[in-house]
C-alpha cells in the first residue's frame, strides 16, 4: 500500500537538506511532536470549552477564577490529577488495570495521523485512510473493556459490558455512513474525500447528495456520539446509575488519561465529520465572487478548525440537553432503526450516484 | 467457583453478602446471579440510603433497602423537649417540606389546647405550604432530570426553586430549616412586599413550567424511560400505605387537603391529579400537574389575602392536657401525621411522626423487579425520597 | 377520614394519559412529532446560551461587600451593645430555657448593690441550630440573630462565644 505524497513546504525543506532516511526520520519526529502538542492543547482547550458551554447552557458562569475567563482551569486540574496518588485497588488485574487507560488515547492519537488539516498539512495520506480510521478507533473500545474488566468492581464491569455492546453495535452504522462517503468520493483517502468536495457549499457531501447526504450526516452524528461515550448515549459511564462506569476505580493520572481521551476522541470524531460531510479544509464558497474571494483569504487549517468546533458544539449541545437512554432502548435503536436506515440510505446514495442525480 | 461469601478474603472488601441475603445456585449454563451495593454513597439515592440489589445481568431480581444511616432518634429527642421546641426538629425530617411538617405539629398542639388561628394566620399557612410544595417539586424535577441524564434540568429546577427559597429567607430568615409556624399562627407576620413577590414568582413559574414541559415532559427519551416502568397497581399501593403523588399516580384519590381539609384549604378550588397505572410517567405527570394546581391555590389565596392578626394570643408556656392528639397534613411527598401523647406536662410523653417516605420506599422491591438498573434509578427518582425522613 | 379510601372523583384531572404525538401507536406522525420535540428541547437550552443575562451565578467572595441579607436572616446570635457598651440583658434566663439544645448558659454574678446581674452570656455556636426560639423568648430585646454566616473554624474553641462585652447591666 503506497501513501500519497504530502508536500508541505517545511517537510520539503527538510527533505532537501538531509539524505532520504534522515529526512524521513526528522519529518516523522516533527509530525509526532506536532500531533502530541495538538492533542495536549486540544484536550485542555476542549475541557475548558465543555465546562464553559455546559455552564452557559445551565445559566451558570463556569470556571472564572484561574486565568482570564478561567482558561487555565484545565491546567490546574491537570496538575491536581498528576499530583494525586495512582491508586491500585485490592484485587485488580495489574496488567489490564494499568494498560487500559493508555489505549483510548493511543487510538485517537493514531486517528489524527491521517487527518487532513490543510492541503499539505497531514502526517500521512493513506489510500485506505477510512479503513485505517475504523481499525485504530477500535483501540478505545478495547481500553474501556479491559479497564472495566480489570478493576475488580461490579459497577466498572457493568459499564464496560454495556459499552462493549453499545460500541460494537454503533460501529456498524458509523462504518456504513463512511462507506457511503467513500462510494461518493471514489476514494478511501481522507484527502481525496475532501478534494472531491471542491466547488461551492452545495458540493459538500452533506448537500450534494439530495436527502441521502443529510440523512447520512444525522446518522453519523448519532452513531459517533455513541462511539464517543457522550451523553445522551454515555451508558458506559452513566454517572447516576453506575457512579462512574468503567472508570469508577481510576484515580490520578490513569483517570486523566481516560478523561483526556474522551476529549481528543471528540476532536477526532468532529474532524472526521468535517472531512466527510463539510468539505474538510476547503473554504466555503457560495458562488458570489467577492464573498468567496474574502472567505478564501483564510487558510484551510482555519476553516478546518471552524467546522470542527461547529460539530463539537453540536456534540456538547446534545449532551447538555438530552436525558440518557436505557441499554435495551439503545440497542434496539441501533439494530431496529439506525442500521436498516443506514442500509436503505446506502442504497439510496448508490442509486443517486449511479444515475448522477446529484446537485449540479 | 465457590460462593462469593467464601472468597471475601481473596477479592477484597464488598464481596461478603449482606446479612439476610442469599443468591440462587449457579445455573446449568454457568451463569450466576450477583448482588450490588447501591449506596449509602451513590449519586441517585440522594442521601445515605443503601439498596442491596440482586441482579441477573442487568435485570433487577430483588431490591432490599437498608435504612438507618441517618437515624437521629428525633422522636426520642422530642420527649425531652417542650412542645414548641419539638417544632424545629421536624424541619430536619423531610427538609423539603419543613414548613408543612412544622404546621402538623402546631395543629396537634392547637387541637390539644383548643387554640384558634386568626384568618390571616390561616392564609399565611396555606400560602407558605403551597409555596413549599412547589419548591419541593421543583427540586424533585431537577433531580429527576439529572437521574435520567439531563443534567441541565437539574440547574433549571434549582434556578426556579431559588426564587422561592429567597422568598422564604425574607419571610423567616432561613432557607431550609424554617421553624416558622407556631401554635396559633406563625412566628412573624409576612413582610410588606410578600404578596407582590408571590405574584412575581407565580408569573415566572408559569413560564418556566412550560419550558420544563418542552425540555423534559415531551421528550421521547424520557417517555420511553418512564412509560410503563415501575408500575404499582392501586391495590398494592394501598397495601403498602403509599400516599401523596406516589399513591395518586396509582389512582388512589386521596389528598389530605381535599378529603380531610385542614387550615382553610376548603375555601379554595383545586383538583387532585390522578394517574392510571402508577408507573414512573404517571408519578412524573402527577407532580407536574400538582405544581399547576398549587399555583391555582396560590392565586386564589393571594386574591383574597385578609388583614388582621397573624397569630392568636401567645401563651407563656404550652402545657398540653393529658390525652393523645393526632393531626395530619399533606406534604409534598404525602401524608405526614403527628401523634402526640401528653401526661399534662410541658413535654410530650411520646411523640410519633408518620412519614410518607418510609411507606413509599417499601414499595420499591415490587416496583423494580424485572426492570433494569436504569429503571431502578428512574423509580427511585420518581418516588422522590428524602432519606432523613425515612430514618428520622 | 374513617372507613375506606374515597373512590376516584369524576372531576379529577387525568395525569395518566401520556403526552405523545399521534394516537399512541408507533407511527410516522409520532416519530416526526418526537423529532420536533427533541429539537424544541434543544431550543430551550439554546435560549440560555444565547442570553448571558439569564446567568444566575453570583460570585461569592468577590461580592462579599455587596451581599444583602434579609432583615430576618437567621445567622448566629449576637447581643447588640449601645454607644456606651451597654446591653439590655437582665439575666432572666428565659432564652436559656427556650433553647432546645442547651446552647446558651447564663452565668450570673452580683453587682455592688448585690443585685443579680449578667456575668457571662455563654453561647455555644457549635450546638446551635439557629432556630430563633431564644430571640422570641427574650422580653428585653437583648439578643438578635445576626447576619454572620462564615462560621467555619478549625477547632471547637472559637465556637464557644461570650456575647456580652462587660458584666452587669
């Protein structure tokens, strides 16, 4: 499998300066460092954003004390969590208990490697990027499962069993939505998917395929909410039922890894949503020349983040509005409703693509 | 695999079975029932109630409530306090109906000593009791939302409740433990701006209740989670002694305010909302409608709020003649009653409180059998238990 | 109330019929109505985030200067003193008798005219339930409920207070 070339000026400069194997190593180290920085900054910013948005949904102020607008609050929280003892309850399975917190964050880290932030701002552009994304995001599920199993607590066990059932089910409709996009774009590379949406706003896949695109977007949002373990589908955590679900027994740095992964996952998932449906890093164009020219002044990476944050706001809005589903309702929602609808939608989209019944 | 009770030394605390509790044998397919301690520290028991739940997977087989974590022997303490001093202890039973609890003790003393209450005093009692009922239901609504996962509802409920709590603070100086009513009336007259404040609160409340309906009552997830969950048939509810919204949701048309009117409740027009099936949804709807009925009562009371004395002449000491006396009221959770026995002294010989929560809790095993853990949480939430009132 | 439970009255409003779009059976109309209701619910939360004026939070230590207490606020018991440092307590011990938990002890002494006067008004805040009964019992208006509410301390000793500044009246 050969990856497409990503020709960012900085990467090209390093390639010009160093011999090939050294340049690859230097570029790789640079990419890993940048992604690690992005993960940290995003997680901290998103924790702050979630607390602020949640507070204003609830007629509160949210963090205000640490730093301007409480911006440094997550850093203070992080320091607190790092200083805490990393508890090991009696009777836990050592390997499982300490391995579990590392897996979800690794999964979201790996997803970000193929995320196209801009035309040439991407770590690697795999031809089968979508397949890769689906594969590595499974690590998160694994982390939750073995964390709940290993921590010798019935609440954790219940939470992880719930999440096992939930995440494997919702993976199906999520993958079907992705399949639809791959079918429409004619490529499984994330960058190719974005580039297939060039043109006006109406060329984005959410609008381009009449009905099917919008429906796929709705299905993507619902099933990715379930994949993210966020309310209203946060059954594996279910604070009011299972106290903390799979991370009941975790404290300190182990807990913060789960916590961090939740937010980085949200970022990765919103990034995928923007890439698949909202034209990724492409600036929106409305077919009005002066306006389009003005909008295109901003670099693609800014547009990418604007779209991502719009989707993140949507996730937060869901979470702070809706009550939680019950586990059997959740599963019948997937198997009796979302999955058939996804299949029908896939069929509809295939028909539309075959007969070219798309918006001009 | 040995029975869980034998391996407690290996696998840590919490694996020994609680006393009086047994699990069935391992079945042929190797599956086994297990038990889960919900509480005394659990987010949805709203206090220190411990539920030992026998589970089959996620299905509830049996629920055994363990009480007594917050037992303070209030009734025994009452025997060492004068009748008036006992009033402030009732604040600490059902702390969301403290005004109404105070009222019940006062009514028993009034019955015993033949003390009358001036008309303004009676109106103050009704207005304050109904405000207390709305305040309690608002808190319940918020907690219900939070238990079912709609955390914003919790804050909205508290936001509205805060207005009434602030009014109580102006009225009697306290927000939770009121100690406001006295035999013959209340300890103080209402502040001058009280009627205006009540009207303002009622206007805000009508708007908020409509908003609450949109956010929670009409939400299909809430409907799916509550409809048909935890059904308690009428006969069973009567046998368990359920009262208040829990009993009325099961179709028991019993409200002390209507069927044994105390104070001046017989002067007001209001309806008693009734459910049909006694499920969580009915309990929810009964409480939502009760808030609207309370608004109706308050509007009528404020329209005809009389002047004059707020308290009949105060006695230097309350020496209750020998005998036994009983008074009952309708708190936000049901029938609250005080039964006092006096031996012609300043202190009660025995004082007994009938709390609605203990009877309502006793139905939980029957209601939650066969449901999921999430259903148990919904049932606990719609029972609207106040744990200090169960233990006393 | 003796005898059997009253049967449901004909006029009682019905809380047992669920609010749901459509006729109660799964149908497209019910599905669409539910979807609309979910979006309306999102509208309710959005109205809050759109209007920051609906925020009800008050930031406590910052607003300590502007905190207003209702006139009847029940904080800890205080004994007001006039300009000369005198109080109106006559050591009649009515408050001590009215207190349900023995939080008040009146220690008396004799003044030069060998009249019984107040020696020390001992008030144990740690056992006080702020029930207002002592203030009601006082015939001389010598004690009040103050607005103090920041009563936390690291030990019990600071909670045993002597309210009068000097002996006698």
